[in-house]
């Protein structure tokens, strides 16, 4: 009887988590459609870095989070998000493909300021520190694909 009870509790826990994640995903989708990209990004980012969601949903959440970053012109945060999602879903090929697809639509340039690379445009010109990150991105994406 205790086995059956523990199995029932396990199934209820999974159902509660799945319904909470689905509600959060629906709320993020509603916020995105209302052009509340900052709030939608927070939801999509939280969903994408959860290790216990299915890879297909994690890939969709990552794609939506990347689109929110582009809409907000906060592409400098893309590299951190990419690494968080890759760490949460190691070896998952669907997530690796989603990372690669989202990376294609991010700017392939940035600036080096105080030894720190920042993706995207920078106010004030300063074209002396402008750098391309094509090879850096290519290397990282190949690492993710090989690991998957």
C-alpha cells in the first residue's frame, strides 16, 4: 500500500508542477502578445533554465526569451542566457539546436570595454574597440552540438 501511495504522491507532484509551468508559459505568452517584453522575458527565462521541463518546451521558451531580448535591445544578455540554458539541459540536442537558431538572429559583433566583451551596439561610437564574435560563437555552438 505504501508503494501505491508514494507513486500517487509522485504523480500528483508532477501534475502540479506541469500545470504551474503551463500557467506560467500562458502568462508569458499573454505578456508577449501585449508587448510587455520585459515581463515576458522574466517568465520565459525562468522556464528555459528549469532542468526538469521537456526539451521541446525548453527550446520554445529559449526562442521566445531571445526574441524578447531583441525587442528590448538587450542583446548583451544573450550570452549569459545561452550558457544558463546549456547548463540546465546538458547534452540535449533539441536545446542545442534552439540555441544555435536563436544565436543566428543575434548581432555578431560587440565591443570590448575594460577587457569585457559586450554583444551588440554601444552608445558613443568608440569604433576602436569594435570586435566580431563570429568565430567565438561558432566555436561555442560547435561545442554544444558535439556535447549533445
